């Protein structure tokens, strides 16, 4: 093993880990956005809380949580989920919000 390889290999590993963590974060964000949209739609059409929670868990993962608020004819759903597989720099969390009009 040459000295150049001994210096370059850790740098390559660090870059690879950073790229994988970025991918995990992007995936978690997309899953949260999908879950928030689906949950907002479900609340807007009058689904019960258990159905909405099941939708969020199915789309964003079992560790996801949601917060729902209604303001007149509009419903807002915020979904939060932990980023799994990211670099262990602390608890990373993805968050997405969706708004839908309540259907009569």
C-alpha cells in the first residue's frame, strides 16, 4: 500500500458516506411529502383518524408522526419522520406540510 492510497482512501470513504446520507435524507423528505399529501386528502374527504395514521405510517414509515389542524374550509397536515441511515451526527428529521380544502 502506498502512502497516496493510505491518504486518499479515507477521503473516498468520507465522501461516499456523505453521498449515502444525502440520499437517505432526500428519500425521507420525499416520503414525508407523499404522506402529508395523502393524509391531507384523507382528512379533507372525512376519513377517520386511524385511517389517516395508517396512511402516514405506510408512506412515511412506522416512526413518522403527524399533526393536523383545521382552519375553516382548509386542513393542514404536517408529517415528521426520522432520517434512517443518515450519518450519526444527531437526530435528523424530515418534515413536510400539505394543505387541502375540506370537501362538503
